């Protein structure tokens, strides 16, 4: 028996790591998750509003998808899929996009990939040389990690609560002249904001205008990476659009990222899709072949059948939206009641996705233990300890850690409406006992 110590090879590995590896940072959300696990192991009750995931007991995958998945495995669909995806899955996604967004892309515009992340990584890797510029709003999900992995320059544009933390053309335009890529996400993680129709159209028009200018002076074009992984989860008064729907001329410069994970509560099935210009999609498929970022073959076979069942998909979307909105409303109504009573909290009413933007203006307050809440991280830790409420500050999504306003993300994917309602009295008590 060869028994190796837990830290074997640490010194050698540290000497060997690349500058890219040194630049990578661990997820702050995982740190919070470890704290939650420790509290639960100690028998404490915690409403976990940190994860952008779905608890299967609250949000199971569609029964039609589950049945087809079991059948695909039993039929032996367990070997490699084609690099660009199963033909029937690509055709199903093509039809789904046409049916739900009114865009008829050629089949070669689609590639099936292992979730949403491969499309985002590939866009950075294929369109931006190391040292070139990417522009994205903050808060936003994971862009600072792609910055480190791909060793690009970034410009982070802070967004405003009055815009539901969605970027506007006026905010981004001054920073795009030298950019190779900019990134938008709607409905948005982390804020839950949905970009208005007018602003989506303006971004499409900006792309057309800027790329005409670049073509005239011989510069590389500007591309938009458009993350619409939550596109089917929007609430009354809000609708999702692609800029290509509204300004078709911008299509040559738009890369869409989408998939099963959020719209169908199927995060662990790892099945997403990229669509955009066929030439780009061909390169994406080649890159991800080397990475091995394919969606599993049985999932693709099952998902193709599921997506083609339009009545079932439409019924599922309506039901998911209703359940997500119910949980978000419980949380939003609870925060609104605290605000009405004069407590230093606020929120933005639910618009889409599974997230609520919350603000706890508690920095500088004193705890019963004689401590001072020095920053947003201290506020987060205090609410977890005293109220059993686990949230994620926007600093985890690129916002300035020194920002004293205290905006945070709350996710309802793993918390039931009843559990959220039970946390509200504890949250009130925790805030009221501060001095």
C-alpha cells in the first residue's frame, strides 16, 4: 500500500504553475456554501439563497424529459455524440429558437455543448487575443474569471439600481471603441433584471453602427456575447428579446448562449447550445472538441424529443414561471414589509430569472455582541448567523467591495415559499437588535 500525504506535491506544483493559474481565484460563493454546510451540520436552520441552482425536491426536471432520458440510456445512447451535437438535437434547438424567438437560423449556426459555460469560454478564447479588451457590466456572473483564464483586459461598467442593474447603451458606448467583445446577460444573474425592448434594440443598432465604422477603417469587428440562459423565465410586464429579433442586421456579430439548465431546472444534465454565425460555430465546435465539453449523448437524445413537444414545453414554462414568481414574491413582500416599517432594507420587484436584488444598509451598525459591521461581508455573515438567511453580496459578481450600499443577490432555487416566510421574523429580529 502506497499512502501519500494529503498535501503531497504542493511545493513542486506551486513552482510549475503558469501565470494564468496564479491569476485564477476561488469562488467566494463556494466559501459561503461551506459556511452553510457547517451550520446545517450543527443542526441550525438556514434558508440557502446563495445558489444559482434548483433543489430537485422543489424544482424537478420536466417529467417528459426524465422519461426520455431513462429511455435513451436504456436504448444504449451512451457513446460519444458528434462534436457539434446530435443532428436531431440541433434541429430541435433550431425549431425551439424559431418557435420562441421568431429567428430562423441555418442548422450550421447551432452547436450543442456541455452547459452554458463552454459557449462563454469559447467566445472569449476565439474572439479576443490576450491583452485585448472585453467590456461587461457589473454586477455580472463569472466574467472576471474568464478575464483571468483568457488573460484579456477588461473594463467593468457599474450599473444602477434604477435600471435594475441592467446596462444601457449610454453606459457602455463610451468604453466600446477599442473592445473586441462585450457581454450582456438578460434576464440577469445576479440581479434578476430584464433588459427592456428599447434597450435591446439600441444595442443591436450600436453593433451595426460600430461595425460599419470598423469595416471602413479596416479594424476587427466588435462582437456581442449574449447570455440568455434564463430567457424563458420572465414575469408579467417583462419579456425577453434577442437583439437579432429587433435589429436583424446585427446577426453577424452576435453569439447566443442558452441551454436546458435554467429554463428546465436541469443544471446537472450539462446540456447547452451556442448559436450565431456558422463560421464561428464551426470554430467553437473544434475548440470544445479538444476540451471535451460535449453534452452527454443520452441527454441530447432526450432533450431533442422534449423540445419538439411544443405544448408540453409551453405548459412547463408557464408553470415554472408561476412557481419561481411565487417564491420571489414571498421574499419581496417580506422585505417590502420591513422597509415599510422603517428598517434599512429595500429590494427590486421580481422581473425574471430566479433572483431578487436586496439591499441591507447595515454597514456601521453595532451588533449585540459589541461588534461593528464594517463592510458588506460582515453584514452577510451577521445575517447568516443571526437570521439564518444566506445571501451573496454583489462583490462576488464584480461590484466594488467598498460599496457601502449593500446590494446582494438572493436566489429562490433552493428555498420554498414556506421556508422564506419563516425566515422573515428572524430577519426582522436580527435587524432590529442592531444599534
